[in-house]
């Protein structure tokens, strides 16, 4: 069998897929608010004969679309949430479409659609009788807050997968083999007594004092946690007028470390700090666990199949006009930022990319054996079933994610990377259906790599935090 059906199916839908990337880009929606974006994708899958389950994991904008029957079952993950405050036109100057509005600075408008194209093409191959089994598209909301897949995992929707595939926009193309940091997201709300801050301060008990004391304690913790751990926070409610002792104040913490065990240990210490702050300020506090995730475990077996298909596809088909616009965007990025972004690459690739506006040729993994300083909810899926993902070159070389330059690219030439991603994911899925030995090897690898079976980091009482946005 060949993969011609995959490539033909995606090319036949090219215009439609590119239009979808732009529809989602033009209507950016924050995590757990992606009603239009999720609806566009879910409706498209339903129109192609997929059975769609909506509202998965207690989230209105999460869905699972299934086509086919029997084994194996291969999942393809898609995302579509935007970021707050990153509204930007398709231009090489900072120019919001709407000041303060959201924007697709991480390229999830491309992400969700590229994965969609792959799922539809695999459906074509099953329908044509070339493949036997089941393909699933997972509509995953709220990745930016590390919520969607964690709550979906708790609902058990990944439990019967034989493998899952995904990708993510970036400034270069390569399989992602590095690990990520596990994370907890917790909000602490302190309650005190209001009073006139000048006339009768002795009558008040400041919740803001408690927040500040807690943050001071958090700062002193930094010396005594591992260098690769991260503790960061923002005050989400600091009170009102200065002449009123704040009766309520809240602080939102992220705790990250290379393992769930380390994250839980640091979070427990942070809970003690909150209790101490409450005692010192004579206030009380409530602890709200928002979400948490594991560290990512890449499947080397599946990643190697991904790379083979990336190389078979070659470079993304950017035009001279695309490269010209990318060069204009690159001119607006600080040299230091570009150097930092390229520092992870091997020397030969770094030198080759440095003088280019777009570097879309696939390369071998450059992060194997490393631990990235961020977190991803794909990690929770990777503890349940073998997972492989790759970076796709959607942006000018050196572009940082969550930047206005990325937003501009995601609304323009980045759409071609979504087509490329669809072909790579679809072709890789085809290989997994066609050769059972790959899935067997990947399952064995996960059993040998994973320290223990997956356990949800979420307390039973945790609910999807629809009121929390992160940039």
C-alpha cells in the first residue's frame, strides 16, 4: 500500500483547510471559550461522517470525533485556543486589530486545522478499504492554561488509544523528543477584615498583607528548590482603594519541576507558606487547585516514524513572497532573542538557519535528552499511550512564541505549515495502521520508560477553571 490517498485527500482540501486556519485566526478565543473554533472543527468532522462527542471532561469546547471501528485506534490531537492581549494584524509592525483583544500567538489556529486535515485524510484511507481500524480527532481546549487534556484524561477518553500524534508551530521543523516540566496551578484567596486604613487600621486585617507575606515566603523558597524548578505567581486581586484595608486578596501560583513528585513536594511547602502568611496576618485562606500536569514522555519509536515522513515531505513550500514577509518580521526581533532561540540547535543547523528568514527543512530532534523549561498538557496523554509530536516551521527564524510577530505569521504564510503538518501526521498515522510492529514497539518502550501508570493530578473536586486566562 502507498500513502497516495493521504496526500491526495489533503491536497483536495487545501483551499478549505487554509480558509479554516484564517477563520479561527480572525476569531481568536481564549481557553474554554473557543465556542466558534471548536464548533467549526467539530461540525466539519461530523459532516465527513465522524461520530462527535461534545462537552467532554466537563468542558463545553472539548470534543472527540471518531471514524472507523476496531483496532488499532490512533488519536490525533488538535488545539485552538488563543492568548490574551495579542491581537495583531498581518503586518511587520506592531498593530493590534483590537487593542487588548486576544490573538493566536502560539499558532493554535494552524495546529487544530493541520491535525484536522490529517484525520480527514486517514478517514479517506479507511473508507477506501486501504486501512482497518479507528481514527480519532481530539478537540483539546485551553492548552495555554494546561487544562484541556488533563481534564479529558481524567474523563478516560485516551485510555483505549494505541498511540497519539500531534504537532506544534515553531520557527524550525523537528521531532520533539525533550521532556517538559510537570506543573501545578493553584490559586490562594485570603480573607480578612475591611476597615478605614487611616481612621481605624487596627480594626482591619489585610488580606493583601497575607498575599504579600506569602509571596515573600515563596521568594525565600527559591534558594532551596532544584535549579530546574520554577515558582511564579501573579496577584489576581489586590484590593480596591488604598484607604480601605483589603478584606479579600488572591494570588495565583504555577509550580513546575521535572517530575510530579517534585511538584507535589514544592506545592505542599507552598501550602505551608500560605498557612504561615494567614497566621501572621490573622486572616484565613481558601486553596483552589486549578490544574496540574505531568512531565512529557516522548516515544522515540513513533518520533522516528514522524521524522521519516517529515523527510519524505521535504521542506514546506514557502514562496518568495512568504520569505520576503518573514524577513520583514525577522527585522523586528532583537538579535539577542534570535540568538537565544537558535542556541538549542546543533552548530551546523544554527549557522544555516541564522542567515535565513524561513528555515523549513526538517531536521533530526535537537532536544533529545533535555528538559524544557515549560509545560504541556500533551504530557498527560503521553503517560497513558505512546505519543509523538513535532515542531513545524510556521514563523520567521528566531521568532519567540506568544509574540505579535508569531501572530502575524500565523495569519499568513503559516497556513502552509498546517498543510505540511496534515501530510506528516496523516502519513505517520498511515504507517501505524499499516505496520502493527511499530505500535507494539512503542507500547513496550512506554512500559519501560514510564515510572508508573498514569495517575491524574486533579483532585476529585477540581473543575475546569473557565475564569482563569494565562498569557
